């Protein structure tokens, strides 16, 4: 996927650092999760930073892992070296805190900072899962996530690590090669929720008054609208409505049927990430002759996920008898005066 034009072995070349970070042996042996270097003897990097844990009272709250077990956020840490920890990772945290305080994303710099931060959390959770047993009573069951799976997150690492130096992006579907949507949330200042779809490489975080959803898909979802589901990016929504939006983004992410080819290059001072073309996975042809980039929408998958994230009944999102999908977002559509409507092709031509 990545062609390293400049083969200078300098340690601070981001592409080299990404290569080391996703190396399964480095992951297995607990090297720094972003550069593959020697970790410090400290606690490492908190996947969810302490400022966030303090703000939202997360010290005793737990994250549910892929195997259904859970881990307290306060010990959700990954190996990290002091240079990365106090260097570019610390810079990302500072930038993101400002955005969260502001409660909205106004500039492309904000967008990039939030995306890098979410990429860090997504990669961090996965790296943590490579160190935890799938079944604690059965050590031969292996780890929750195999170390060589992280290799699929090389692009996510590249987005995260692009913060180390001046980066120029050339993307096909938007300003940046990722999907990101944000919402104002009408709810408590300290509210917190996090959801992910590992195969779809998506993550959504509700923190106080701001909700954000990121997909490491090269921006492919933006083909279906720069402003996300129902074009609602930037709208003020209730917490459960943000949960529904997150479920729509995750579901779409899990149906992705294409990736991108990149030709990126790097000098001592600059990184260039260039998206060249969309490369379909299955090459299924659509009616119009184009290659499919997302598998068909799956209302059941969406309804199950939306129910899990929002805590509402699945029947709020899907009438299983008729197969008709529903939404809690209808009051946000222009001219709408009801809270829940049945899916109408005029309102929801593509779900997206
Ligand atoms: Zn490091």
C-alpha cells in the first residue's frame, strides 16, 4: 500500500516509524505502540487520556472489549516511549482539549486534530487487546486480537503520526483521507460514551457537548455525502440521537467493500499522503456498471447496533414484521414535526 520513495534509515521518518509500530514482533514484545522503540518503564500511554477521565469521571468506568470482558479506563494503557509520549502525542491531546472545550469543529485543523486523536484511541484499544488473553482461564486461547492484525491499521497509524511533521494531503473524496463527522450534543457536560467497529475501523466518541465519529476509510463514506447520515453534521442532537448517528456510521463502515491505493512520500521535513484511486475488494458490479464500494445497507445490522449504543429497544429502529427501518432523527429533518417516522424514500434515499 505505501511506497517509501525515500529509503533513508533516519529514525524520524514517519513511514519507517509506522512500519515498526505495526510490526507484529514489536507489538508482541511490548515496544512503543507508535514508533516500535524501547518503551519507558512507566505506565505507558493512557488510551483515554487522564484529562478526559477526570472531566468525565471515568476512573472506575470500564470499556467493553471484543471478547465481551471489560477493562477499567484507568488501566487502559499501552507501551509508549517518553519521546512519543511527551512529543507528538502530547501535542495532539492539547489540540483536542481546545476543540472539546469549544464544542464544535470549525476549521480543517480542528478536523485533523480530532481525527488523529480518534485514530490514536482506535489503535490504542487494539494494541491493548493484543496483550490480553481471549479467555483468562485458558492461556492457550491466545490473545483477544492477534498481533499481526495491527498491520491492517498502518494507514490509521500514518494518519496519527502525520502529526510528527508538516503533512500535505491529497484525497479523492474530501480534504483529508478519512471520514469524520461531528455534532453538538444537548446533554450533560460530563457525559461520555465510546463505540467502535473494529473491522470497519470506525470509532465514535460522545464527550460532553461534542460528539464525533471517525472512520479510517480514506474518506470513502463521504462519497455518500460530506455531512454524513441525513446530512446532519454540525446539528444539535440529543444523546440517543448521536448514538443512532454513530450506529449508522459504524454500520456503513462495516459494509465497506473497497480501499484506496496510496502513493506517499517523505523528506526530512515533509510528509505527502496522496490517494491515487479506489480499489474495490470484491469487484461486484452495480446496476450502473460501476464497481460496488459498499455492500447493500443492512437494516437489521443497523438496528441491533443502534439498540446496543443507545440502550433503546431494537424495535425503535426496525419493525421486524415489515422490515421497515425507523429513525429517531426525524425532528431534525427540514419541515418535520414528529419524533419518529417510518422510513420514507423521500427522506432517506440512501440512508446516507
Ligand atoms: Zn515511541
